[in-house]
């Protein structure tokens, strides 16, 4: 199991326990992931850290002083 954190612009877009699908985006030297349909975005990951599974389960949704976040668990 692998947990990944995503930033989210507003609350209520996903809930804990919900299955989500992510798409992979490529930058020149890294990859990033988006919970579809454009709900939340991950940070950048290097090639060895690439996600193998593109479906996960929302583990936690929260708020910090910087905004909202989602932690999703992927079966790897």
C-alpha cells in the first residue's frame, strides 16, 4: 500500500472511502498525478517513484492553513 498526498482547491469534492482514478502528467524530469475530474493534484515525483496503480481509495480529507488536502491509498 502506498499513500499519496494531493492538494485540493475547495472542500467536498471527495470523501473518505471513495474510490478515485488518477491520471499521470509528465514534466521534463518528473511526473505528477491528478485525481479526476480535476479534483486535486499531487506534487512532483521522480521516475523511480512513479505510481503503478491508477485507482485508489481516499483515506483522509483535511484542511491546513495553506488549503485543503487529500490522502489517497494505492495498492502497489
